[in-house]
């Protein structure tokens, strides 16, 4: 009988109410291992662009970005919550000391024969106490499980922020390089049109062209001048936006200037584009890992809520000394001890406990929906990034060929206009087309770089090996 009682106690201590977590089954396609993704998933994935300036900007952002600092602080909070939850599984031990002096009524319950005439009663007590709630039904074990899962969720969410911040830094830098290239093209075109305007001013004064031609040349010149001013404005805003992103102080935002580095058409990578989605994409994405950890925590919270329906068992004990005289507090025969236990069982709580369980189950369903949508979004982003990266490279090739063709056309138009074979309007049309396509080529180069960044981000970057948030 005694053995069966012991085994029953062991069973009760080891059991936990609530469902054990099971990974959700999702309708995902069969995936194959992709050997071409290593270039896009290394720790410092941005190094594939071979830009010293970009590498320096990324390193500065990892040290100073405010969002990353907040993520590190949130992880510290989550780790402290794990320590707190684990502490609930252990006994609580504390020391106490007290002393009191009471004036006793001769008609009260505390009066006793032999009380001194002053009717004063002294009492001194010092003890070490212990309290422990036996986790029969796993309430604290489930809470500890939930806290650990939320810590992992917070950590992987921080890695997702790390991936997002580094991606935005790269895109911010590419925007600046694209605007620099556009500004160079616009200024070069403006210089050409200023020279043409001077020529037509001289022609008009000498009667070799009409005022209509002169004003058309001037209008085209003012149009490009406006373009230069607009690009300069965009470039200034891009500079300050990148300064905030990498975590510059207000003074540095005002004073710093981003180094130029390599031209945008030189920022290319030759790594082959993956042919499909890698088989381990669900493990590669930090947002999926964060969503699943949050799902595990929500599942554990169901057990915490269900455990509240069951009895709770507590043990208490104290060991110390007690005396009416402070000088005799630690003397022989002043020692004392006590030991006790208690049990509490909820009988009626107005439906509150059932509501807590229902709430925990509903929160799990909500978190499950978030997890499913996160997986769906991950597949969409990977597919979009693969297609966009592949198509953007083809677009750059086509745009480059278009620029070359228009450049030849413009050179021919200049010669023909000088020889009087075509009119001014034809020349301006060709020049305007060349300017527009040159700008489009810069945008295509920027889109190609951004598509590569999105592919690195969609594939999870190198968050597994990153030392941030460790």
C-alpha cells in the first residue's frame, strides 16, 4: 500500500495538464535542396556586393541602430521572465527577525498569572522559513515552458529585425548610389543644354534661328535644371534617412556625408540565382521560427489555465529561536521549529477559471493563424524574390542595349542637325529619349540590387550564425 502511494505521488508530480505541443501540419509543396543559395545566406550576406562602404555602414548599424538596441533589451526582459518562471518551480527560503513589546490588559485573553506589574510582555523571534508549492498538475512547469518559448520567439523576432535593418541599410545605400548616378547624368545633360542654349543665343542674335527655336532650347535646359534640383533634394533626404537607420546621433545626422564608394553599375554579383525554393526554408526564416515559438508558448498557456482547476498543495516550515528576553534568544531551549502543509481547491469562481481556459485556447488559435500566414508570406516572398532577381537582371541587359542604341542615335542626330538635315525638334526628342532611358537604366540597376537584397532576406540571410542577440 505504501509503495503504491509513493508511485502515485511520483506520477502526480510528473504529470502536466494541458495539451503537449504538436507541430501544425501545413500543405507545403515538395521542396528540393538548393546548392546555389550559400552566397545569399552567409552571416554577413551584404558582403556579396564587394562594397567596402556598404560593409562599414552595416557594421555601424549593427552597433547603433535603435531598433536593434530595443530588440536586445526585449530579449533581456524575456530571459528574466524565464528565470522568474523557473524560480516558481523551486522552494522559497527566507530569514526573518522580529521583536515586540506589548502592554497586556488584565481582562484580555493574553493575561496570565505571573505577569509583571508593569504588565509588559516581551517577545523576540528569529527564524529561517521555507515554503514550497508542489507542482502536482504542472502549472509552473507549463508556465516555465511558455516563458522559454516566448524567449525564443523574442530572440528570433530580434533576428528578423536584424535581417530587416541590414536589408534597409543596403537598400538605402543603393538608393544614394542610384541618385548619385542620376545626378551625374542630369548635370552632364544640363551642361550640354547650357552649351546648346549659348549657341542658339548667338544664332538668334545673328539671325540664323527663330526665337521659337531659342525658347525651345531654353525650356529644355530649364527642365533638366529642375531635374537636377529635384535629385539633389532626394539625395539629401536619402542621406538623412540612412543616417537615422544606421543610428547616427543628431549631430552626426547634420554633419555626416555618406562615402560614395563604387558606382552603381559596378555593384554586381555573379552568384547563380537558385532554381527554386530550398527544402529547409521553414527553418531558415527567423519570422517563422518566432511565430512557431509564440505558438508553443500559447499552447503551454492552455496547460497553465487548466491547472488552475485543480487543487494546489503547499508546504511551509520554519526553524529558529524565540525568547522573552533578547539576551536568551540563542541560548539552549530557545530553539523552535514548525512544519505544516495546506491544500486549496477552487469550488466556485463564477466561471472565471473556465473563461481563462477558453481565452487561452482562443489565443492559441489566433497564434496558429499568425503562424500559418507567416508561412504563406514566406513562400510568397521567396517566389517573388526569385522571379524578380532573375527578371531584373534581364531588364538591365535590355536597358543597357537600349541606352547604347539611343546614344548612337543621338550622336547621329547631332551631326544631322548641324548639317541642317533634321530640325531642332527632332534633335530634342532624341536627346530627351536618351536622358529618360539613361535614368531608367539607373533605376533598373537599383532594382536589380534591391531584388538581390530581397532574395537574401527572403532566404533568411545568415541569422543562424549571427552573433547578434546571443
